[in-house]
């Protein structure tokens, strides 16, 4: 497997095997990670700041991570983003703290934010910048 689809497949498989209720932030026109999660039978929904063509299998809303609709994220045990702009990371951390769910980020190239968080190798490097504080929701 090569190219960017390999990245999304690794992320999707990791999320689907470690979480039960995922939200992708900033999906854009690349729903591959969400598709993998969905196909593995795990609940997934997505957001983007732009209106996107609907996908019948994926709940979606237009949302701005700088001013998120917290109700949309309710019940999530993970929020993840694939190649977000680095300025989105702090609002993503704040969102994960407010919802109390894990935050996973796959960065473009060798970008990272702050200390880089906890690095998870799922075939590609994921950065966990926030981990759920409720023991019943925490995922290893």
C-alpha cells in the first residue's frame, strides 16, 4: 500500500479498533479514514468548515473548530483530524478537553504542535494531544 490512502487506512483501522464513537474534524473531500471506521462497524461522524457533498453513510455538519457545536461531539470517545492546519491543534485540544475524549492528529510531513503529544505508531505516526480523563471512557 502506498500514498495517502495508506495513511487514511492506517488511521481508520486504529480508530476503529480502539474506539466506539469517533468524530473526524476537517474531513474535506477525503472521507477514506471515516469510510474504514464505518466499514469496521464503528460509529463515525464528520465536520468541515465547508459544505460538502453528502455521503449517505456518514453523518456530517458544517462546523468551525474555533467555535464548535459541542452537541455534535457529545458522546464521542475520540476526535481525530488528518492533516489539519497547525493553528487548528490548540482548538482541537480545547474541544477534546471540553468533551473529555481522546484527540488524535495525523500531521502533514514532520509538523507537530507543542511537545508533539504522545506518539502512537499505527503504521503512520499519530499524535495523541489529549487523553480522556474519565476512566470508563479511557482507551489504551
